[in-house]
C-alpha cells in the first residue's frame, strides 16, 4: 500500500523558532512536494524536488527552505517561524513525469505559530 | 499570473442527483490536468490524470472530460451518494522551461441522504 507519512499531525511553535517538517515516502518516487493549505486559497506549492539534492521553488518559497538528502525523505524548514506561517502543510510524492503520474499525499501537519 | 478556478465553490445535492463541476485553467503551456478527492480528515486522493485534449476518463459513477484548447475540465458524478461528500480539487500542470503545479480552491460537495 502506497504510503506518505509526515512527522507530526499537529505542531505548536513560537515565533522565531526553527521548525522542521519531515516527510517520508516508501514508493521509490522521484518527485516530492511541499504545499500549504489556507482557507479560500487552495493548495499552494512551496517547493518541489525531482531528485536527491535537487529542488525547485514553487509559488511561495519565501521564508522556507528544503532538504532532500535521501530519495525517500523531503524536509521543509522554517528558518524563523512567523505567525503568517500558521497553516496546514501537506507533503506529496509522485513518479517522475507530471503528465502521467498522480501525486500521493501525506496526512498533513497543522502548524500553529504563536 | 496563472490561475485555476473551480466552480461552484460549494454544492449541496440530494442523494441520487447527478451533478457536475468545472475546472478552468490556462490554455497555454498545458501538460496535464489532475482531479483529486479530499475527504475531511483524510489526504487528497487522485481520481484522474488527463493529458490529451478530448480525454474522457471514468471511475464508477464519476467521470471527467478535458478541453485543453479552451482550458476547462468537467467532473461528473452520476447518482450522488452520501459517501461522495468531499472537496474535489483540480490541479493544472504546466511546463514552460520549468514545471508549474497549480491547484484550484476546490468544490465542496455535500450529498444529503
């Protein structure tokens, strides 16, 4: 069974803290994605990676960085969390080739920054 | 600015009704159009991946069509059931030197028993 897991379902952090969100997939997928979901705005792409150590900026990369040291793991880093980064964060993965392959999503991490 | 719009934003139908929603997307640099179903407290799950103009896909009572020239896709649900209640998302995948993945804001469907 296809599986994407995220390190936490709920997280509360203070303004200025460094935050790590981890995502692991067990499907040997080349592509991995980080999105944030906010009411009325749909899923917005933060970063994606199409291979180990490779990354591409999505639509809203400001305030975030990513790390992909191993194929199965894609980390999202908030260098200095701010209240406007309170959101639901979803990780996804897919085989290479976006035209043919759907994305498989993790359960999401609801992050609150106080 | 690339925009993907879905309509309606939300919809209530009676059990047994058939319904359809629209996804409008840019007609240039098209690569693929994905449909996902997102039930409350679960992860989005793929319904269809569509790549060719005129594509029609079907899975049980749910089907979708694609028109890349005019930039729209329709999702149809025949004989809606309460278990069809979910948010239906479409995602435009474009390519112009780099890939763009743009999700619509979704259509929230509630099927009343």
